C-alpha cells in the first residue's frame, strides 16, 4: 500500500519520513527545497506493510515563475498523489495556513484520495493559536504531531491504516536484486533510471546536482523482481561544497555497500578526440566499488552524440584506460534514444548470477591448483590448497604452511588463475591466506 507525504516546502516532510521508517534516508536540512524527487521506503505498521513516499515541497502556479525545475518537482508530487492509496498532508502548525496549503488541499480533494491532515511542530510555542485555522483545509481527520520529537506520529499511522482501501492484502515479499546507478554529475543517470522504469520517475535537468536523495523503485524484468536506485553524482571531495551535496554524496557511497550490482554510467562525450569516456574520477569510483566487493557493469551513455565510426573506440579506449581491470562488461547506451538499456539490465543479471556460483573443491583441484603448484611463491612452501569459501563476491581461501611468503602479488596471481578458468566476469575475487594447522 502506497502512502505519500505531501506539503509545501520546509514543513518537515523528510523529518516525518525518516521518523516513520526509523532510518535517516531523506536528507533533512533547514534549506527549503532540499527534497526534489520522490523517495520511497518500506515500513510496517499494525502488521500492514506500507511503501512510504516522501516528496518535494509544492509550489503554487503563481510562484512557479517559469522555473522548469520547480515545475518538475510539482509533477513528481502529483505523480506521488496519483499512485498513493492514502496521503499524509503535512502542514506547519507554528503559523497560519499559507496559500500553498490551500492549493494542495484543493488538489487532494479533487484526487478523491483519502488524506490525513498532520499539523506538525506542535512542540513550538504558538501552535495552539493557529490550530482552528487548519480545519478550513477540509480534512476529515486532523492529527497534531511533532515529527522531530516523534510525538503522536503513531496516531497518524493508525489513521493511515484505517483509511486504506478495503480488502488490501500483504503479499509475501520476494527477494529483490538491488541495482545501483552511480557516476559523475550530469552523465545521464536520472534519464537512464526513467528509461528502465518507462516513466518520468525522477527529475531530469541539464543542471548538475539535480538529484540529491537516493531514489528507489521496483520493476520486473524476465520474471525477476529488481529494485533500481538512482543516486547523486559523485564528484571529487574538493568540489563538494554545499551541505546538501555533501550528504547526497555520502548517501550514494552508503548505498554501494547495500546494493547487489553497480551500474557505473560514463559520458561518451567526455573526450571526443580520441573518444575516452572514462576519467580518473570514474576509475576511483570503480576501485571504491570493487573494494566493497560489488559486481559492476559499465554503461557508456550518450553514444548517440558520437559519430558511428568512433563508437568502437569507446569500449577499446575504456578497456585500455582500466589497465588490469579487464573483467568488467561494457555496454554502449543512449538513454535519450532508449538504446542499450535492456542489455545493461541483462548484463547486471548475468554478473549477479556469475558472482553467485560455487566452484567445487574437486574442480579447483583439477584446474587451478596445478597452475599454483607450478608457480609457488617461495621454495619454503611444502603445502598449498585452494577452495572457495564464499560468493558475492567470490571468496577463496589459500591454505599453506608458510603464510608470510604469500604476498599481495601472489594473491593477484591466484585470482587471475581463478578468473582464467571460471571467469567471474564483472566481479572482484577475494583471496585470503590461512596457515595449515
């Protein structure tokens, strides 16, 4: 069941969102307009599973003043209302209702969706002075709360569950494959995200830094349930100046650890002659992801802007720039033209399946072990055995009688030999060393 939180800017929507889901997912700052896209997360109340949706602050038509970005924020809010089963309409109880509040109330009444009016900030001194004025917004239910301090938030949730459509059932949650889209600012992540979902789910703008929160959405591909996550653009630390952007980047890095497969989006137009879409910052991101044990698919976006004769060089030059990291699949895409998107999802699924496979001890002994015995790390080694001990990422344990002689270069050699026989494309391989007891 979908529950949307709507309201004008800076009334505490993201604070309430975080309070309900008991996590700090939505960025909360005093700066109005921090939230732009719809953000969603799963929660449960009274044995009822809910998908909670946070939205940007609504701006009236009169205030839009031709702002394209603000119009897109309003569009996302309307989409959230359309998809919601129940709406929490949040207002600031420390002041009288403003014209935006009445405009939102009008939209909600026309939507014919049940909504609960939550009067926030009741911990402020003058809240009771304005309370009667909020009944003019026409809500059937009004609850006074403090999102910041958690006062009476449970009453809002009780009202939400009570107003859910009759006959709703909670289906057993399937396992989700979590895909994370990352990359530098303005490489086309949000448009790519929208193409996967086949809807304008997040705001697309040429202005770098438009996406601030991590945006999650589910979709089904080839009977497999996926969760796709769009993130803020990752920039070098010296260029991250605004507090909003700082928190956005930190959130994107946090999601790397929580995702199953990472889709790294590159910009084909980064360097046109010769074509070289990958930058040092992209290579840093790849290393960050691999160090966290995650599988990677590289998608080179905006290939429609590159002459056809030069497109082959996009993959070739990227592989050369990656040096020893030769195992990552690379796909040419154009989010604008809706090309290559399905292939990226297929590759991500293949990388996940590959990273999940388990190689038997017998097969390792027949293939990799003879190569290792021919290339021992030192003449002191009298015993050496290799076996797989984990998946996602593939983990292998090398047992030997002299562990100090197995240095990092030999571990890389072992990983390369494993890859020669069993590929594990798209996945890093971890090799640990254990002493023979």
